[in-house]
C-alpha cells in the first residue's frame, strides 16, 4: 500500500465521519419529522459509504474490498427507499407535518399572546 492510498483513505474516512456528524446534528436540530428523515437517510448513507470506501482502499484482501463495495451498494439502494417509506407512512397517518415540532425551535418564553 502506498502513501497516496493511505492519505486518500484517511481523507475518505474523515469526510465520512464529518458527514455522519452532520447527520446526527441534523437529527437533533431540524424542525420536523420529514426534514430529520431526510438528514438521516441522505447524509448518513453517504457518510457510511465514504467510510466503507476508506476500508476498501486499505483492505489487505480482495474479499474485504468486495464486501465493502457490496455494503456501499446496498446502503445506496436501500436507505433512500426505507426513508421514503417511513416518511410516506408517517404523512399518510397524519403524524408528519411540515410545521416545526422540534423542541429546539420552541420559544422559551412560551407562545405569543393572542389578546394583544
């Protein structure tokens, strides 16, 4: 393994880790169920895919490389479908609204007074 391969694998792992962190922050900070589902599926699957590609670059055996690439393909095929089905089911059940429902978006002073 060359030094260039090691550096590239490190950059892929760092990028994947940062994207996974962004997905986790998105789960906490985004305002509603549909936005949080989008963050978890899109950014999370790409972050995990980058981490698996880093593993594939530094793997000593072709079997590891094939398994990592297969896992990347599986993630990219199934994660968006699962997120779509979750969001569609929640929307049809009336559980997913487009309004803010996150605790982070609530005003600590309470709701505005309608009598003023």
